[in-house]
C-alpha cells in the first residue's frame, strides 16, 4: 500500500467514524425515548447507514457509497471491523469487572442449577433447529454456533425491569441476577469449547466423539487455567498496577492486559472476548476495579457503540426480508424463548418457587442482548455463519430483547408471592429521599456508595444508563436508584433500618462538612473578588436583555418584592415555564447568601426548572435597596438572571462578566441616568466597547 492510498484509507475511516458517532447517539437516544434498550438503537443505526442501505448509495468521491461492501465474509472494511473488535473486547472486559463473583459463589446452588438449566436447554434448542432445518450433524460448526448463540442472557435489560418494579431484592430478582451471572460465565466457557472444536475441525468433515471430547477438554482447560491464574494473582497484579500512581495510567494498563490476553486467546483459536472477560473477572474483586471502570468509561462510550453499529452494518436488509430467513428466524426465536422459560423456570420449581415465581425467572432470562450479537459477529466473520443465518440470529436477538421485558413486567406486576414458603425478600421495602437539588442528590449518592464499599459491599453499576446500582454483601442486597433530585433504595424490609442509618450517616457527614466550609470560607469573604478584575467574555451582554424586561423605576420596597417584580416582567413576555418555581428558587438562593455585589449593584440569580433557557431582567431603584452587600451600600441596579438546571449554558460566565462590567462607575452612571430601556442598553453597549 503506497502512502497515497494509505492517506485515502485513513480519510475515509475518519469520515465513517464521524458518521457512526452521530448515528449511534441519535438512534440510541431515540430508542431510550420509546422505551427500548439503547443498544438496539445503536444496532439499528448500523443497519440504516450500512452498505446494504444508505451507506451503499453512490456519492461524489465514493462510487460505491461511503460504507462500501468489504471483502470476503466482511460487509465493512478491515480497519472499521478492527475498531469494532476492540469495542467487543472493552465491552467484555467491562462486563467482567462488573460481575459479582461473590454472588456467583454464594448462590452457586440455586443460581447455578437454574442458570445451567437455561444454558443446556438453550444450547440443545439451538443445535436441534440447526440439525433439523439444515440436515447437519452435531459437530457441524454452524450447528454448534446456533447453540451457543441462544445461551446468552442480557442482565442489564432484566435488571431495569426488576428495579422499576421494586423487585430487585425479591427471591426471584436475586435468583435471576445470580443465574444470569452463571449464564455469562458458562456461556463464555461453551464459546471457548466450541471455538476449540471449530478450530480443530479445519477442513475435515467431522471428528469422532472421543476426539471432540478431547478438543473440548483442551479448550476448557485453557479457559479454566487462565481463570484460576487470574484469581490467584489478581491482587498481585493490582499491586503492580498501583506502582503507576496515576489512576488513569493503571486503568489503561489494566485494559492493556485485557487486550494482550484477548490476542493470545485469538491466537489459540479461541475468541478474543474470552480473554477480555477473564481479565475483567480476575480484577473484579480488587480494590482498583471501580477506578478502572470509571477511568475507562470514556473508551467504553467511544468503542462499544461503534461495535454495535458495525454489527448492524453486517445485516443485509434483503436477507432479513427473505421469507426463508424470516421463517427460520421466527422458529429460532420461538425456541430460544421457550428454552429459557422451560430451562430456567423448570429447575426453579425444584428450588422452592411456585409457578408464578418460575415464570418470573424464566421470562427474566429471555432477553439475549450484547453477548449474542458478539457471538453472531464472530460466527459471520469466521465464515461459520452465512449471511442468512447471521440475519436470523440478529432477528432472534432483537425480538427476545424486545419481548422479554414486557413479559417479565406482566408477571412481576401480578400480585402474590413467587415462592412456596415466605422467604427473606418476599416483603421488600423502599425508601426515597427528595433532595433540594440534583447536585445534592448526586453528592449524597456518591458518598453513600463510597461508604458502602468501605463496609465491604460489592457495588455494581448494572451496565445501564447512569442512575441504577446494586450493593451486595452476604445475603443483603440494595437496589439504589438516583433520578433527578430523588434517591430511592429498595431492599428487604428487615434490612431497611440499615439503609436508613447509612443514609442518615451520609447526610450527617455532609452536613458537618458544609458547616465547616461555611465557618472557614463564607462566600461573602470572596464576593468582593468577583468585581476586582476585568472579566473576559465573548457574550453579547446587551443582547441578553429584552427592552420589555427592563424597568427604570422599580416599585418594590424589599428584596422579595423587587425579585417578584422582575420575575413578573419576564412572565409578562411569556419567558417562564413556571413563575412560582422561579420565584421560589431565586428567593431560596438569595436567602442562603446575599447577591449584593457592592458598588450599588445586586444580581439575584438561580438555576431553576421554571425556565428552559437563560433569561434576564434589569431594574433601577434610584433611592436604593438593601441587598446586604459586604460594603453595606444600597443597591440601585438590580439584575435578575435565571437559567435551566442540568442544561449547559453561560450562567457563571454571564454572572462574572456583569459583575466586572458594572464595577465601572461610568457605565453605572449611564444606566442610572437612562431615560428609556433602549438608552440603558446603549449605555451597556458603549461600556462594553470602552472595556474592549
């Protein structure tokens, strides 16, 4: 490859990645809004922009389309697939880090039997439909892959339903979580075995039963050996990584270990994701696991959506719409659903659950999700699966992921216990704390999670959108949800006293910290600094004010009256969503610390849900009003500014720029002597020009 063609390849790759980034964000957000998992939106984004759809339309400079068909079994370019493969490694590394091995061991009986039942029935169902539909043997690689594909379970999707219905700590919820962990681990083992068999088959027509067992044993041995080594040396590896003091450094090096082990497993004829998962599992119980998760989150956000988009690009729309593919996909999906319901629900009946509880567990294990997509991609790119079978596998993944949550939701909502005898967790309880602001809720939640870690709890993010965590220790399980201003914790009723004590201690701890901050660093001591220096800004300050929202003669006699008067100016122009909310938030901010800035200026302000964009009003009170400034002077120029919560905007920049601008006596004089709103704005414009 010459330098010119290399430059061309890099340029095309850069454009492709840019389009993928926009597409996965748009489709992912749309998916969340209509209530389906974000990962499906990312997959659909790939289908839409892929070579079989919009990506194959010829464009100037791109005769075969921006996402032209790749070579051989690939539908995309080698370089784009390589980036997607790194995404699958990061995904499984993160999944391994989030796996609760303690839960795996503690519920090794119930979770193990139920998870194993789901694996066995699903594998048999997948293999059977392959043999029946295509007349293949048990040792055929395609048949084996159909079996492996149907074994996966998506923990994150089910966890969201359980949390929404406050059933995370119920016997069914805990069992589903434990069984899903078993599914993930056993599914990786089966994949390792199948990849070992496929690699050994090569071009031969088949192997004897004893040979297959030997190959399976070797593949299992490699997996087991590295897993045991990982757990034995995990703490020593963590100590080694911590030699590099910077948390970003040792987190990236941990990912480096995952990449090296992934490459090794691929070289051994096994899948890369097996090495990634083993690395994550090994480090999951070390003290650096949460730090690694946090520091590699940006890489996860970069690579993983690209992976799902590329998997979508490999889906041939025409093949999906093929009646034969649709028929096979429907049969495969139906068997995949039944296999989990029977395979997991049946053993649940033997573990103390009644019919209702068994159905809840069975439906909870139905969604396939991420791992199934990864395995399907491995099968297609290895030439094991045809485009038609790959399309059917995607159909199965999409449908099980879509129908699983509503089915689980339906049986979860039905009243009654799922166990034959009352058990801890049957009577769950929920407590909520509504904090004054989103910022306070985040601080309390993060401090609580930190304190729970110190208490020996295992914290798991569930790999969902931010806001849902699990904390577990022995048989205590807490579901922690952080939404807007509200922190909600669900657990067994007998564990609720512990929860309330933990939250109380966090609030007391933060209260003491705030008290110390107020004593040692009162904002009034620093307020004067806001007007000491000239602030730089690119904002059009005069343009922030609507002439109709300027009063040259404020009538209010108190701070509260003037604030309401300025809010009413904004309300009269239809600029507010909620007048009462704005008044409440501004006055609450004012009661905490005065906004009297000195030099006869006051800037009452707040962030509030009562507006959807930054707005401001300005008023003149020539005789002055006491806004309790540090200098003790009366405020004659009062600027009220409000901006929406949780939305990016120039709130602090405007506050800083106005404070700096209004320290100029000439500008203040021009504002105070203005005969009209337009003249007042002109004084501000001239003042800005003089400053620049």
